C-alpha cells in the first residue's frame, strides 16, 4: 500500500515537473520573464550611407516637342517701295521736297522718289511726254493743259503763292499802276508767278502783256541780276531770293501778290500743286494718295526755323538776318491742305482766272481730284 502511495506521488511530481518544463520552454520562446534585449542597432547613430535608389527623384523626361520654344521666324520682308520720278520746277518747292526726303517721308509712305529739278517749261514738257511720273506744277498751268486736251490731273498740294513785285530802293513806284510802260522782269508763262501777276494786273484794270514791257528771265537769280544791274525797272519774283534782296536793302516790295488776292477773294492763292497724267494716276492711286500726304507733312517741317537753318546752304542764306526773316515768312508759304474745301477753292480760283484771261476757259471737271 505504501509502495503504491509513493508511486502515485512520484507520478504527480513527474507530471508537475513536466508541466513546469513546458512552461519554462514556452517562456523562453516568447520572451516572457526574460531580460530586455539589447537596443537595436538603429538606436546607435549609424554612419550615413548613400540613399537607396528609390529615394532619388526620377530624372525628368525630355519636354514634349510642343513645349519647346519655337525657333524664331524670319522677319517679314518690307513691302516693295513704289518708285516715282518727280520733277520739281522751282527753288521754293524743291526746298519742300528736300525736307520730305531728309525726313524719310517717302519711305514712310511706301515711296522711292527720284528727284529731278527742271525749270517750269521743261518740267511741264517732261510730264506731258511721260518722261516724269509726277511734277510740281502751277494748278492753272495744268488747268490750261487739260483744256487743251492733255490727259493730266492735279492730286496734291504744293505751296501758296508768295510772289512779289519788287523795285530798287530808290524807285518812286509805290504800286503796280506806277510801272505802266516800264520794264518788268518775269519768269515765263508756265510759271505761277507769271500767271498770278497776269490775273492781278487784269483785276486792277491793266493788261500784263500789253501795259508793261516784259523781260523774260530764265530763273529768279537772273531776274535779280536784271534788277541790280538796272536793266529793268521792277521784277516779279518769289521765294527766298525776294527775302534776301529785301533784307539786304537791295530792293523793296511794292506788292505782295497773295495779300492782294486774299483781300480781293477771301482765300489764299495756291501757286504750286502736284500733278501727273491721268493714266499714271489711275494706275497708282494709292501712291498718289501717299505722296499727297507726304507733301502735307513735309510742308509742316519746311515751315520750321530748324529746317530753314538745316537747308541754309541750299537757300543761299548767308547771314543771321536772312535766316531769321526767312523763318518768319516761310510758315505763310506752306501748309496747303488737300481736302474738298481746298479743291473747291481751286476750281473757284481757276474760274476767276478764266474770267481774267489767265486761262482760256473754265477748268474741266476732273482737273483737281482727291486720291
């Protein structure tokens, strides 16, 4: 009995010991009751290593072709300039053309001007013969040419009448009527000076060609030579030659033609205009329009003292007094507009010219046009 009891106790302890062994083994396996493990290596500062490949930002892809800036395109070629052969028929109007070219107004308006200077008679002949595209011509000369059957039109401004009757300083003459029967030097009949003198003499009750002994000179300097040498009693002259002569007390003005015209008819007489053949005008209407505008702009420049000084050599101005007087007078010479009122006024002037015998008939329709 005792043996059996002891054997049973031993079996119980054996079982308990087995269970404890299993518990101990399980505890070791799960860490239960064990000392904390040493800190992980990350707890100790580690030497920095190169970042993993995945940490590097991907290299940007090449931009799409549409995102790339376009290659600069070639600048457009400037429009071709319209060539114009322009005949200028007087010193004062050539001064305006010089101002136009100096300021580049021809290029601004799409033109390439070839300037040719001629006397009025030769300039008119060149235009009518088709040897010039455009000419600066007195409007009455073109009105007469159209009356005579020539295909011409006036399409732009030039300058106002600025002619004077000039006598020596010691002359007793005070007006045109005092010169009846006397010698008067003048330019030829195609010129504005001649035609305006003719009209004003007629308006005063005199005949320019019958009541005076006309001495024709080929240019203004020639006329002033006539006067200085006492070969004539007076001259019908214009422009800066008059100014020089008066400033230097070589002569005196007894009649400024445009003053008389303005008092008599209420408007300023136009001495010079831009004309062409009708054929050229119809083929080049836009060029005609641009040339007309360029002349208007050039007239504003020509009126300034700066331009007078810039062209002093061309104007043959030698002293400060000549420069000052020219700059004072020139604004009244220029500034002709080209609009319907101006065209209407030219028709009125031409009708008066016909009544006074300066042209043979009233002007035909289409003589004066706006491009």
